[in-house]
C-alpha cells in the first residue's frame, strides 16, 4: 500500500514558513491552478527546512516492484533518482553560509527497506565519523533490500540514479550528522517502477476506471432508451439519472486517461485530474440532489430546494479543496502553515 508523508523525527523539526509555498497553496485552493506535476512516484522538497544538527527525519514510503514481480516490465529494472541541493535559510536568525554548504558533507538522503528500518538504524547512534567528517551510518542489511544513500551539498551536481532489486516498501529519510544548521533542502526523490512512472498502488486503477467507464456507458444507453420511450411520463429525477450516467462516463474516462498518461510519461498535465475531480463532484452532488428531491416529492413538499443546492455547492467546494490539498501533501514536504491554509 501507499502512505503519504509519514513522518517521525529524533529531534523537534523546525517550521519552514516559506511565502512561496503559501502563495502557491492559495493559488491552488482559490483558483484551481495546478503548479505541481506528476513526476513518477516522487517526493519533492520545496525549500523544506533540513534536519537540525545530529538529527534524522523520515518523510515518505515508496512501494517498489522488482522486475520479476511487476505486472508489466516495459521499463526494465526499477530506479531511484535523487536531484537535491542545499541553500541557506534566509529566514533563520543564523542562516548557513553558502560557501560552507558547498563543502558540507554531513547531509544525506537515504532510501531503505521500511520493514528493516528499526534494524538498520539505531536512533541513538546513526552517525559515524569516517574519512574526516561525520555521516549517516546504517547497519549492514542482511535481508537483501537496497540501501541507497546520496550526499547532498550546496553545489548542484548530476542526479544520483540507483537501482532497486527487491520488491517491497522503502522509507525515505534525511539525516544531518554535522553541526551546521540554518539551511533548506530543495529537489526531489523519484522512483520509476518496471511498469512505468505510475505509483505501484495506482497501477491497477487504469483497469478499474476503464471497466467502470464501460459499465456507465451501458447504463447510459439502456436508461437513455427507456427515457426516450417514456419521455412523456418521466419526472425530473429520472431525467437527472440520465445526466448522472453521462457524467459518470466522463469522470471514468478522464480518470483513466490521467493514470494512463502518468504511467507513460515522466511528467503529465493535471488537466485530466481536474476534469475527473470536477465531474466526480458533480456526479455526487447531482446524486444527492436527486435523492433529496425525490424524498421531497414523495412527501409532496416542493419548497426549500434552493437550500439543497446551496448545501451541495458548499460541499463541492470543500471537497474539491480537500482533493487538491491531498494531491499537494502526498508528494511534497509541506510545513504546517501551508497545510492549515
């Protein structure tokens, strides 16, 4: 299964009130903009505050298929790509010096088998001094899962790419084994599975939504024929059922295309995500409205339908904002203020 932004720390993490992230969140929630892109199964550090000295943080769980276990092997062995850099925190009372960050060797981002995390990492002694500096030092892994570690500095370099050979869940953690503080982490860690760029738990959703689209289409044809045959006797609720079936077809096709395109390309537009979300909310609202109106008709009560529309409009706005925030939170290192907004 997939877990988003699961976090535990060995020291209290500092907040990172970055106005750029707050502004972007407002743009998404109020304007429906989509500044995020779907890049593989990716976790992005958007100027996130790095761990303070001698601490560790965990951020995310990736589920990875080996080539032997994957439902599709079109892309070969699974890979992990890390593109990260450090930058001074200008909002900190004592921001780190950029020159010091370029030569700093004690910040590392690691991907480790989640099932063996407690065995691999001693929470009280995860740093070791070697080669003239202190760095992350996990215990040897006897179960065979990959341990991938990438040292991050203030100098931009080539992306670090490594392979994973064993199926399982992998934890993404960051460590700071030196004494430097007052800097932020920017970049991303992405996993490409053998089946493509789609997250492993979402791969079979393509089949699900394709099947549902066929079911909705069959309902639309059958119900449409009945409405046409009895058009002089159908009421408003029965006509709404026809519209709901049509919306269901559009919702399932849009959602299928979203997952299908995401799996085929390392970066896709969120047009299909927005279309699927809007149509899904419209379908839910019309379904509730139909049931409530039908109950009012059966009770011979015709007033107050506008209250239903207002309540459903409020629900649609709140639910849509929740979906956008959930999309943001699932793959980004956001601070508490951005989430509350």
